[in-house]
C-alpha cells in the first residue's frame, strides 16, 4: 500500500484497483463488528455510524471528496465524519446571473444573385423572385445588419427544464481503503 508494509491502524489510502487486500477494508460506509475490531473502533468511534455497542461504521467515500476536519482561515468549521454537499443540483431561475445571448448577424450584400461569380452576390432565388429578405426589411445598400429575434430562436431562450445537473468535483476512478490492522498510532 501507499504507506508501506506496516500501515497505521485506520490509515486511509487511495488505490487504483477495486478490491481490498488482506488487512484492509473499502471505505464504503459498511458497519463493522466492534468485538473483532477494537483497535480500529478506539480510533474511529461512532463518527461514521454504528451504535457503539455492537457495531461501528467505516467512512464512506463513494461519490464523495475527502476533506480534513477543522476550520481554515475564513472557512466554516467541519467535524470528523461530517457529511455535506450533494451530487446533483437544480438551479432556479433566480439563482442564475442576469445575462443575454444577443448577437448581430452581418451579411454582405450585392446587387443581385449571381450563379457564375458569387462574390458580393445575394443568395440565389428562383427566376422572377426578388432577393430574399433574410433578417429585416431594412438595408443600407452595402452591409445588412439587424439583430435576430431572440424570442423566436430556441438556442437563445431559457433552457434546463428544471432538471438537475451533475455537481461532483473533478475525480479519478480511485478506491479508498482503510487499514484494519497495523501499528497503533502513537499520541503526542
């Protein structure tokens, strides 16, 4: 393991394989019998579950990011075994910053459709028809600029449909293991 041949009891390590070797257990929140793991219980207590009489729980890192207990400068206090956060979040419209998706299309126009030389030509139209009016009824002869109607454009309207989005931190597929036996950590 990462700590060497003699890990400390309750030492947590990350591995790239999906099983627990002898002397380790996966950190998946399972309940352990207290009578068979007294050294481990003396370090973990009931911080991760269990009744403290017959069973105690191991940490559960499934779909979670580990965080040390304590309080950093300007941060909230977090206790050992505290669970927080959520894997998915549904944003409400009042939680989204006010923003627009406006844009101004610009189409170069010319005198008339031309199928032989397309430079500075309007898009082709059937014989006898006038050139298409792509965005607005107003042109200034050389450049045609008009904002699109964002109310009719599905790409610029509100989206999401009140569905939750993934809120998990960036992650690798690793497993957390905890040492069930080894050196009892000395207290200083």
